[in-house]
């Protein structure tokens, strides 16, 4: 996650590091006649030094002569979505870069994801594996094997994961 220790209060670009200059602020831009659509910013103050992530839309409102009279701004707090996206990116990086072969199936053993280490180890191709039933390479999976045991547990007790 972004290290913001010691960052001064203010309004920051979506990289969380570069502070907006006064004339760059979305409201100022809208007052100059610019329409702002879905601009993500970070606002830090003494109460929230880690920042609040906001998505901004701003529209200038003009009079009959076309002069900007005021601006209408809408702010949506996207902090939770931003944190979730950062976590997802970290998990994707770990999943992609680990040297261990990883394959993820749903509760019915349909392959949902696999990492590069899995493709390298098995020699399988994604288009022949993804969205298809997982079938391990070992030929002898008989009753009592860990694979058969795991299948039976998942079928009778569920995978233990709740869908969100």
C-alpha cells in the first residue's frame, strides 16, 4: 500500500504523491469552464492523514451569455474500493511470481485460475485447462488417495469458502 507517513494535508493526484496546485483543483478547473469526469483524488487532513479516496465529477454552469456562474461537483468516496484494488494487485503479483505451481478451482473442480509455474510444470495450455474440470496428471487416483479424499470432502462439506 502507499506509504503516506508524514504526508502533509492537502489534495493529491491519484498516485497519492503529487499534490495539486491551486489552479489544478477540479473545482477551479470547472469554474474555468472545464467538465471533469471521474477524476480520482486523495484528500488528506489532520483527521485522516492516510487520506480519503474520492472520485469527482464537476460541471460548469453557465448563464445565457455562456459565462460560467458556478460549478456543480459530485464526490464519491471510493476509499474501500481503492484498498480492495490494491490488495487484489498484491495477490495477483504474488500469484504470478511465486515459483510454486498454483491452480484454483471452484467447488465443482472447474479450473478458474492457474499461475505460470503451473503451466510450466505441467506443460498444459490455458485454453485446454481453464473453465474445464481439473484432472490431475497422476494416473492412479484410487479410493483413499489424498486427491479423491479432498474431492469427497469438498462435495460433502463444501470448500469452506463463502462467496462474497
